[in-house]
C-alpha cells in the first residue's frame, strides 16, 4: 500500500513538473513572439528624409538636371520616385533600389553618374521611406516586392518599356535586384552592391550581433514566424536561387570590411560556390573603403568624410551635444559636397562597362 502511495505521489510530482514546464515554454514562446515583433517594429520603422546631409542631393544641382515625378502602387501603399535623364534613349534604363534607412536621393551620386553617362534612370523611395507611403519599411523582403512593382510600372510606360532594363541596388536594394530575377521581368544586367542572400539569413545575422549566437539560435523560430506572417510566400526568397533561375548577367560587389552584411556571412558573395548562372561576375572591394557604405567612394572622399566626422565630434564635445544653430550652420556651409560624394571608378565605371558588355552580348537593344 505504501509503495502504491509513493508511486502515485511520484506520478503526481512528474505531472506537476511537466505542466509547469509546459506553462513556462508557452509563456516563453508568447513573450518571445511579442518581443521579436516589437524589435521588428523598431528596426523597420519609417525612414524619413533628414533635414540635412553632407552628401550631394538633387536640390544642390537642380539647375543642371531635369526630372519627372512618378508614382505607382506597391501593395496598399503609393510609392513615389523620379525619372532622370529623359533625354537619354541610347543605352537603357537603370532602375535603382536603395538601402534600408535611406531613400532614392541617398544615391544621387550614382543617379547623376548614370545620367551623365547616357542612361535614363528611375529612382524611387521604397515602402515607408522618403516620400513614399507606409507606416514603416516592414522588413527585409519588402525591397524585392517594391522593386517588382517598380518594374511592372516601367514595363507599362511607353517612354521606358522600349529600353533595355538594368538594375542597380545597394544592401536592401542589393538583395532586391537579385531576388526579383525569378519574377519574369526582362532584365539585361544587374549590379548588386553589398547585398544579402535571404531575409532570414540577414535577420539571423543581425540577431546574433544583438543577442549573441546562443540566444539568437533560441529566438530563430520567432524571427522566422514574424517574417512569415508579414510576407507569406515572399518571406524568404533566396537571391542565389533567383540568380540561378536565369542567365541574366549579374555583377556582385562586396567589401571585405563590411560590418553590416558580413562578407563571409549573410552576403550573396559568400554563396559564390552555390551560384551556377554562368554570367555572374564578382568584385571584392578592399582597402580603406571596404565598408558597407564606404565602398562607393574614392579614398580621398572617404578621408574627407572622416575629417568632417572628427570636426563634428569636436563640436558636440565643445557644446555638450547641444550645438548652437549658428555653429551648426557654419559647419554645414563649410562642407564641400562634391568632395564627400566623389565616387570610385571601381564601382561606377565597372558597373557601366558590365552593363554595356551584357547588352552587347545580347545583340544590342531588346
């Protein structure tokens, strides 16, 4: 009888432990899901146009370049952008997809370069960015969805659809210009700069950086679930799979010192061995300009940017972080935007030559 009582008590104890563990797992899962959702909301908030930038923008040279405003739908949101170089009809149309946290004019240096070198350009603000609608930027898959909408718009416009299409994207946009290749658009060539291979790959890399590897591993299912609920079937399209689905010429550029999308981590270039498309080329950026946002620039521009940062840091220190308006304006007036925005031939000229070689190999204009 005593043994039966002990066994019964033992079973009850095991049952209680199991129930407690189940409750803890459920509680942890609920907390983790909503915590991850909160992090996603913070990470993918709106990216509005800053009051001031030390880099050249359209207003700085508006007397030299015409542009036409355009808009189109991406999901429920209206995206806004511009066509530049309307007079250029020889080389083709470059569609520019910008990085997360930026907006189309963040890449005005490249826009200007392409226009000056004979291309027509369409550059637009992604969902939740710049002048476009959207409460936030949504997530790492959104850029490919927006680019698909931009290409659909361009294909419906008689001024644009007779031209060869070239894609240029950085980071968020570097993913987009490759992920969209499996969507049936007629693309002559692509330049992907500092792009990641998949939304979950880069989200997990961010998670490891923020939480550490062990905790990021534990939280991965909740990251995956949040991303899946946001984007459904488009949640985790692989850039490599999309590149391999076509024979489109693709140029992949990445810096060895990239700390945002690691060169040997979540980047497309790290997947080189898995890319079977025979028309893919790679450019590795080394030296002092090998970072995520510095790889566009000449060494002189990079050094000048560092000097400006030092001067501004000294101003903040002098005024305890509360720089007076007149001192702020004096600093802004001292900035030579042409020097900060001087682009490296290693990116721009190589991209131009790559586009033209791809067009030549296609036999001219499509």
